[in-house]
C-alpha cells in the first residue's frame, strides 16, 4: 500500500467518503496548452483512471464514479466523437485487464448511439467483473442526469400503471431504485478538474448532499495529491 495512503488512513480525524464522483474535465484544453491536437488530451485522460481507482480502493471508498462522456458531448465535431468512441473500446478492454482483480465495473448511462463494438466491450467488462466484491467503479459514458431522471420517471409510471407499484408507496428510496445507481450509496464528494465550477448535469439526484471540490488542474494531471486534498476538504466542517 502507498505510504501516502497509509498516512491518510492513519489520521483518525479523516473520514473516507463512501462514494466519490469525478468530472474528468479539461483533456482538450490540456492538449491545446501543449500545442497538441485535442485527441492527444483525450488519450492522456485515460491515464489517471487506473491509479486513482487503485488509490480509492485502498482508501476504502465503496463507489467511485468517473464522468467521461455526457449526452451533451455529441455536439462536438464528428472527428472528435469518432475518436472518443474508438478510444472507449480500448479503454474498457484495458480497464478490465488492469484496474484490479477485485474491482466491479459498471456502465451508467444510455447505450443509444454507441457502436455495437463499444456496447459489447462494456458488457464484457461488466460480466467479467460482476462477481468481484471490492469497490464498484462506475463509468458514466453517454450519461446525463436529466435523461436518467426522465427514464426513471417513465419506468416508475409504467410500474404504477401495470399495478406493480402503489403510488402511495412512492418515496425517495423507491425513486432512487429507478436510477442507474440503484442500490448504491448517494454521492458524498464531487471532484471537478479544469477550473470549471459547475455540475454539468451529473448525478443530480444522487448528489443532493454532496460536497464539491474543484481544482484548476486539467484531468490528465490529476494525481493522488489532488485526491487527498479533496478528501481533506470533504472532512472540513461547514
């Protein structure tokens, strides 16, 4: 175990969040700053994921969610989107082989517009890791919170219509069970890179009580020090 992680775990004042969600922002701007094409930034953006996943697992985080592609990102150029879709195929193959034996990988989002090849790799990764008992790693790809809530509302209304659910029994817990994150704890800490101080349609229902931590550094430069500072912020009293 990393000695820096030991230091954090040995600090009795520190409480580790159950669910950390990260908006992986700034890949394109990271590349532009270096005089490189945006695609270089997107590929570099896959590098911190393995290390941060292992760090969070060792810290005892129960759920880690990475926001890697939103439903709004389809408005980018065809060239950039096509590159990203191919990159995600490689990403899921690498993820299941290198992220750690005990990590359970889940996709949250919709599969509309995703290529059959990418959908297959997502399913393969989920199936190959579904029996793992360690930290759950959510990959929010083609995800948007409003579309998630809309989908949940439709499914809930359907179940009421067919008699599977009594409207008088609908409460926050029931609604949570219709979300992509059903059965998982709500988000405790949201981290966003690149200096943008907004939520961007990310886990709106699940983050009702979450603390927010922002850094001006771009996602490809995100390291354990950033994670540690975010967790220390989470532990600060309001």
